């Protein structure tokens, strides 16, 4: 049974005799390491080192390695080291350990930090170019698929489109309504709180109306959809890619873009304007409630002011952006899904990338639209 | 009694495991002797993996007793103290993907022992070389390894704490015949040098024939036959006959006769 390890060193006639005893096993690792380090210090005074293993009750790789290491240190210091008295059942282990750790691997060549940094920048530039190419490729493939569907309208996967619409449209309504309602309410509350100092409470309606209809309604909804449906698309297509389902589709003579991506992206393009509309209504409703209970402005006044403050143009500016944002989200989600490689890690990584990228692109697109609408005076 | 404990690495008595109404393991008894390589065969979905996972405490049992190296195993925290006494090679390797090969092997050492980093590195390299890999491979990540290398690293990690028993779940599945043969040889060598007890779930008839000291056949939730390969080939149990005398097993016959 396990006993405490011992290591006695006796010096006689220039020979240092080491007698390890007890359990030289991983369970006693800390003690063993200390014992072997202590005894190594005594090597200097001896001409030869002899290790007598007769007292060792238990031995495992760790213990054997420590003994072997002592022998090697003695050897490298110019002494002769012998290991004697090894029990039969441990001979194999001692022999095995004698073979290991013989060769120190060449250290990896150190890279110049400046070069490494430059190479990183170069790599990410190329990566960015690849992203753009992938995006354009997907857009092109999608256009071809749409042309194909226009030529043969019956090839449109109506079942799939309906199902995807149900998933990304109908099922998304509760969460979209909840979030936009809260956003509308928060904007109204902040507006009332700060505008009150200037006696301009009533302009809160203008702010909520314009902000929600032009920008926030569609932006918040697009971000929600990117996180909710875009990530789902990437994960689905990615796992299909992983299990070679997409390759299977192609070998059956079907175009994965037409079968899988087109219904998904079309569903997003249809759903996002509807969701933005519903979201904007919810936000205005939230703003109205806050104006009523927190600002003391009755719904009738709120509606009358809203009627004056916003025009159909504001609503148009908001809703026109929605399909384009949906297109960006859909294309990014699908092309990231197709970039998934064999492993589950890459599925997770690509899903994250898809969400980050589509939210980023949605915001960039929103900025571009703002510039565009400003310059055409809408 | 003491004698019996010394002789057996794993003792399973009257084990019952099931999921809801479906009984997978039905009053099973199995003894694994110390220092032997036991191969477990059984139909796909027949409970081989369930039996292995129950023995190592991953699945709760409904009845029966399990002893590993003389101490009882339960499906609870007490099992964790037993973790140092066994190493497990999962079918897909189950290497931690965020750690390098070296860190994977050091993980059990780091969690269980107090060692200096230098010694830890040396031990990891020693284990790597013992499973037939190079020290350079220690800096790779699991995603950069081939199937055979993954299995070897997983075996090195399973052996990190020098366990008395290793459980191997289909160690040669997914390997080409050459790699599988090498892996079998490796298991045999390590078993001899380290004095291991090996419990191996496998479908590989060649491994059963070459490395296993005894083979146990699991059918209908029970061990229906156990013994050296040649005894199993003579077994009269219909499932065992079908398994070892099917078309794919013809290669075993000349040796048996």
C-alpha cells in the first residue's frame, strides 16, 4: 500500500549511494520533487552515483522520470550513474522513461514584433477583401436565382418561403414589440425630463415621432432581427454545411442558393418592413403612454401634435431602408453560414461573426441612407 | 476477501441501468482482472457505452454495485475522488479545444498535484513520447491534429496521472487499418510497461483478436459470454455466434480452428 517516499543519500569512497524508498508515485509528487532537487545538490562531491531501487514499493511514470532525471544530471556533470535493484515489474517502465525527453525541440523561431504586426494588418486587409468578395458573390448568386425564379415562377419554394416568413416575421413580433415599446417609452421619458427645463415638453412628441419613424424604429428592429434571425440562418446553414447536406443538394442537381438561401432572404426582405412598421407603432405607443402618465400630456394632444410634427415622408424614409437592411442581414448570414468548416468551433465562430458583421453593416447602411436622404432633401 | 479485492480491478454485481421504462443493462455481472485487457463487444445501441459510462459514474444506475480498485462507485461527487485512479479515452478524444496538446495533458496534473512548471513540461513531453508523438506536437491545438494523433493525445491525457485503469471507448474507430494497428500495439506496450488494466469497448475484430486478453460479449443487457477469444468463438449463444461467425468475421476462423 502507499507509503511516504524517502530518499537517503550516503556517501562512501567517492560514490554517492542513493536509496529511494516507499511510493514514488504521482500522489506524492510534491515531496518527490523536493527530495530529488535536494539530493541533486550533493552530486558535486561524488565521483559516481549509484541508485539502489530495492526499497521502492510503488513506481509510476512520474517517479521513474524523477529518478531518470537525477541519473541524467549526474551524467551531465561527468559522473557515472547506475540504477540497480529494479524490481522486475518496473524494468519496462524504467527502460521506457530512459528513452523520453532526449531531444529538446528546436524553439519556434522568434518573429520580429514589427513584422508580425505588419503581417497581421496585411492578413486582415486581405480578410476584409475576401469578406467583400464573399458578399458580392452571394449578392450575384442571389440575383441569378431571382432571375431564374422570374423566368420559371413555379420554381419558387413557396412552402419554404411561407415557413421562413412565419419564423422570422410572425414569431418575432412579440419581442420586437416589447423592445421598441420600451425604447419609445425611454426616449419620451428622457425628452420630457430634459425639455421641461426649457418649457419645451410638447416638442417631445416631435422628437419621438421623427426619431422613431426615420431612424430608431427600423434600426432597432434590424438589429433585433440580425441577432435573432440572422444568427439562426448562419447556424442552420452552417450545420447543414458541416454535415455535407449542402453538397448533397448540389450533387442532386439543385442549386443551394435557390433552395435554401433565396426563400430565407426573401422572407427577411418581406418581414423586416412589416416588423419595422409594427415596431414603430409600438414605440409611438410607448412614447404616448409615458407622455400621458409621466408628462401629463393626454393621448388626444399627443396624437394632434404627432399629426403636425410628422409627415408621410418621415415614415417613408424609415420604411424604405428596411428591405435593404434585410438584404444585408440575409446575405451576410447566408455567406457566413457557407463559410463554416468541419468543426463545431467554426460554427460558433461564424455565427458570432455573422451577427457582428450584419449589425455593423446595418448601421453603416443607415448612415449612408441618412447622407442620401439629406442630399435629396427628404 | 482481501485476496479477491487484490485480484479484480472492476467488480460489477447485479447492475441495472435503464432510461424510463427501457432497461438497457439488466442484472449484469462482470469482473475485470487486474492487469488484463478486456474487450467489450455488443450490438450498436446495445448498452456498451452505457455500461462503461455507468462504471465511471457518468450515468446513474437503478440497482446493483460497482467497485473499482476495491472502492465503491456512485453517481455523485464521491466518484470524483476516484478520478485519479482511472483514465478515460472518449470516442472523439474529448480534448479541450482551447488548450494546446501540452496543456491538455498537463490539465489533470495541474488540477491534482503541486508541481513546478518545468517538471510539468517534462512529464507532458514524456507522456507525449510514450504515446509515440514528438515533443513539437505539444504546441499544436486539437483542431490541427489528425484522427490518429487526437486519439494518441487523448490517451496521453488519460494516462497523465498514471491511473491503474484506463477505459477506452472505441479506440480504433475512425482510424485506417495501419493507424488502428499501431494504436493497438501502443495500447499493448503501455499496458505492459505501466501495468495497466484496460477496459476497452470496441467493434474492431482485429483489436479483439490481437490485444485483448479476454473478451466479454454484451447482449440483451447481460454479459452472455466472457473469456479468451478462442473460447468466444466456440460460444453457442446465437448473438455471439452471429457476431463472430458472420461474413466480416471470416478472417478470424483459420486461427480459431
